[in-house]
């Protein structure tokens, strides 16, 4: 008699192709092992990764989930805690993260149009080789995060604080930056001159080969020096 888990896999095989509903439920339950097994099973049977498009997650704690290559278009995360999750090569079109905490999460090769972050805190997260069109990041803080080889256009950053961490080769072709603060961090090879900036501040920032638009002011104590 085959092991018990074969029955569960068979049940998945005889249902609809592994898509949003079954996979979404595994994520909501935080069952990372079953999730990874289901993703592998779907890829083996259908020759492609499943999709979580249009799924929504609220108030869940996710740890160790690997979403690599999975279509997350128009997925909503609200009041979630994500720890050591990977979003490598993920389509992030229309993804909305609201009031979430991300710890040690990794985005490599991710692309998206309209990737939105609102009222979130990200700590020790990495964005590498990512391309974002019309990203909308508001009222959030990134602590000790790394942005490397990140590019795109029509950026909209408002009331954002980036503290610690490192930026390297970040290029925004166009966009709006409002009340953006860069604090106690290093930036290298950054070009934001395509953006319109206002009420943006620098404090304790080490810059190399970097061009920032007018609208960034260096903060020193209570006095502001251009």
C-alpha cells in the first residue's frame, strides 16, 4: 500500500489544475511544506508553475515560503508578517502590501507594474536585479535593506524612510519623490535625476557616483544645509 501522502497528492491531481484556490488555502494555513510539495507536483504534471493571481491574504504569518517564479499578479497582503520568504523572478503586477512586516525577504529578478507598498515595515530585505514600472511606495520604512541593480520608471515614493542598508546601481527614469528620507546608509551608482523630488532629506548618507534631483536636502541636527 502506498504511503498516506500519495492519497493526498492523488486528490490534488484529480481536482482542478493547482491554481489559486487550493494553493491559496495552503498559504493561508501557513503550511510551507505542503505548499512547496504542491508547487513541485504541479510543475511536474503541467510543465509550468501554478499561479496565485488575484489571491488575498489577511492577518497571516508566513515563514520560509518560496514563491519563486509564481505569478503573484494582483495579490493582496494585508496585515501580514512575512519572514524569510522569497519572491525571485515573480511577476508582481498590481501586488498590494498594506500594513505588513517583512523580515529577511528576498526579491531577485522580480518585475512588476504598479507594485504597491503602504504602511509597511521591511527589515533586512533585498531587492536585486528588479524592474518596476509605476511602483507606489507610501508611508513605509525600510531598515537595513539592500537595493541592487534596481530600475524602472514612474516611481511614486511618498513619506518613505530608508534607514541603514545599501543602494547600488538604482536608476529611476522618471517619477515623483515626496517626503523621502535616506538615513545612515550608503548609496553607490544611484541616479534619481529623472524624478521630481520635494521635501526629501539626507542624513548620514555616504554617496559614491550618485546623482540626486533637486529637492533633496542634507539634514544636520536641526539645521538644513543644501
